[in-house]
């Protein structure tokens, strides 16, 4: 048995109260965040400091009107989904770990269609199953289940698009602007917030969708600015700022992997920051149209997120030659 499988079996056995040699007979208890990070580290390559930092971000990132009793659970669930998302992303983007074969099977996990016998699939399935069991307990899960799975498909499609970029070099500004923002899954996370808001009037869903779509664009920019130093070293052409730099002739694809490239890309950051501010300003106008719940201040929270992502461990890579 591999180290990853041993760890998974140990955690599942511990949570069900069985001996590691026994077959669990009851549903596993909720995984702790530390367990999820350990499971990822058994097959993944991201630093645990970055995963812990993401948990801090998602523990505080929710619509302002989400009741306190739901915030801890939602924060943990968003972190768990993000780890699942990162696993898919690593198969799509990382120069060392890219695998179209595994990715195609991995994205089938939520629909129980993954068939490949592989540690990576087993770990992904365990994290997904723990995540979705919790989400299914949210008060309004059944009402919003169809929208949730529609948005999930868009998120996973975004990751598949990144894989196609790195496999076939088909990046272009039009498709990047359409597909890439879904990779941060904010629209999915707003679905989760709404599932925990019994007082939200579904007649306002059209306006809330506008807000979540724009919020996703802001978070995507935060992610771009925080992760492009790592993505340069990983030769990841699915990063919009890297793709833009190549199209403008600021860098060439052959330069990717060289730390010196980071200084050249820094001059493009202002373009994305100005876009983020314009999106946040639009959100502030839509906030006033939601009357069943109070979401005032959400646009400000997103503005703070752009600055906060600059403190990410992945953004701390020195932008020097």
C-alpha cells in the first residue's frame, strides 16, 4: 500500500473509530482541515503554509449577512473545495505534474464517474466526498442544488481550458476572459453562502448572480497578482498576465521558468488592479438592489482581498533577477 493510501486509510479508520485493519461500518466523521492538508501533501506539491493561508482567507470571505453559526463550517468547506480545486489545477497547469489523462478522470469525481485506480484520484475523491456531505446539510441545499452543480461544471471546465492552453497553446484574450475567472470558484462559494441564508428572497437571485459574477472577476484578479510569480516558474501559459506579456512581446515563451521574467511582468500589474477596482465599484451599485438581506460592504471586502492576496506565500517569491 502506498504512503498516500496508508494515510487515507489511517484517517478514515480514526474518524470511524475502527482499527486500521477493519472495514469501516459507519459514515466517516468530518475531516479536519489538517487532515485535508496532509492528504493533499501526500500527493501534491504546494506548500502547507499556502494552504493554511488560504484557510484564513476563506474563513473570513463570505457575504456579510451569513449568520455566525454557519461561518466556521462554510469557511472549512470552502477551504476543502479549494484544495480539491488545486489538485485539479496542478494536473492542468504545473509543468512537472501536468497530466491530461489524470485530469480527465479527476473532474468526473463529483459525478462518481472517476474510474482510474490512482492515489491522486483516491485522495481527490475522499476530499470531495467529505466536502459535499457537509454542503448537503445546508438549509437550502435542495433549493439551489441545480445552480450549484451548473456552476461547478463551469469551474471544472475552466481548469480543463487551462490544460488545453498548456497542451495546445490556444490561449487568447477572449476565451481567457470568459473561462479563467471561474477557476477561483467564487460564484460556487456564493451559492454556498445563499444555501445558509433562509431569509434570502430567491426573486433577487438574478441580481445576486450579477454580484457573484463580478465578485469572481475581482477574486480572479487577486489570484492572478498573487500566483503569477509561481506560475512563471511553472511555465504556466494559462495565467492571463503571462499570456498578455507574451502577446505584447514583453517576454517570450522560452523565457518562462526564469526568475528574471518576474520583473518584466510587474509593470503589467496596474492593468489588473484598475480592472478589479472597476468591478468592485459596479458591485457596490448592485448591493443596494438586494433588499431581503443586507450585503452592504461586500464590495469593500473584495477590494481588501486584492490587497490581501499580495501577502500570499506564493506572491512572496522575490521579483528580482
